C-alpha cells in the first residue's frame, strides 16, 4: 500500500520496510519506527484503537471517510477498512514530527494509503 521510499520522503530520512504479517514497520537508522496496520473496521482491535480516548482525539479532515488523531497515532476509516498509523517511535529529531497535525507523517501516510484503497 506504500513503499519505504514513499515513507522516507514523508518523514525526511531513509527508512526500511519490515513486513510483520499483520503490520508493516518502517524503521529508521536510529531504530525508531513508524507502523502501518490495516484491519477490518468492524474488528474489535480497530474499535479499541480507534475509539480510545474519544474526548482527546482530534478529527482529521480529508483522510478517507473519517479520521482522527491522538498523539502520534492516526486512525482512518475507508469503507470497511481501518488504517492505523503510529509514528510515536520515530526518531525524535525528525523535522517532520514538528509539523502541524494535518501535515504530520502519520496523517500523510494515512492519506496516501487511504487514496489507494478501492
């Protein structure tokens, strides 16, 4: 759904992709990572992740059918698919991590992946 080169461009430094069967980890040179996970929207896991701390989540317009941000995590819904992107373990010195939420690495990854889901 997204390549290591695309994620590298988004975060501003090289990452390598590691397929972990149920998610993909994009690892940086300092062993930090960004995780991407796709799952059925109706699954218990998606519900638990995407509905956690609803009063602290921020809506993110323009990503799939709906999306929200909590810290360094974005959860987006596209049809019956949940896209979960967690950038909480990326190298802290990435300038990309200091962008506004709507232009953050996790939102940009979620937006690109959402655009590729039919």
